[in-house]
């Protein structure tokens, strides 16, 4: 299974759309957004992707609370399963405990990926290119015996995404 992961779109719906299309081209079957969507347009992009998606509220998403019935946006930490894999999705990195198979978080605007005590921790970086001139996202491939994390990043002035890959045995 392939899962597209993004975070920290802020007001950059143009970059959010670019990232979602890129992840779909790479075969994403699901989308997970780790918060700070900030504007309804970013939620519309997730919804219009035609992929199964879920997102969580970030610390800058107060204006979106009234839209929680219209879109799949949850309070953090949000626990769920996809094909018997247990996820914890959140924005703020306050609950970084090994109580799920995969823990996804945002907020820091920095890509991270670690496998500790049989738990995979991922921060996909930032979509908004606010802290650095990079648009970032992750494609997570879950196989029977391994996780493959493809970290995609693109300079705001470049045409194509670059990729770094990380693998962990499950």
C-alpha cells in the first residue's frame, strides 16, 4: 500500500495541489495531512483528490473547526487503521510515543524519519516552503516486511521533485 503524507500547507493551496498531484502520480492510494491546512481550499484539494484522506487540526487551523463535519479533519492525536496498520496522526510533536505502528506529525517544517522500538516516526516537512525554499512531501510504501519512505522535495523555482529513499525492516 502507498500513502501520501503532507503537512504545513498554510495558505499555499497552489503548492498543496502540486504535491497531491505528484503523490497521485507516484501511486498514492491514501493521503494523510498532518495539520496547518489553514484555509478551506486545502481541504477541498484533499477531498477532490478522489483518494481516501484524513487530516488533523494544526495550531493554525482554528478557522477550520466549523468545517469538521464537511471534511475529514480530526482533533489530534487521531488514531486509525489502514489494512491492519495502526496510525497516529497529529500536528504538534507532543505525543511521540510508540503506541502505534506509524506516528505522523508536522509543525516543525523539517523532514524526519526514524524507526524506533518497532514504530516508524515521520514528519514530511513543509508544503508551504516558508522556512526554506522547498516544497516537501513523503510517499510511504508499506510492504509485508519493510517500510519504504520516499522523501520528495522541490525547490520552488525548479521544475521537478528530487527524491531520497529510506528503508526499514518491519
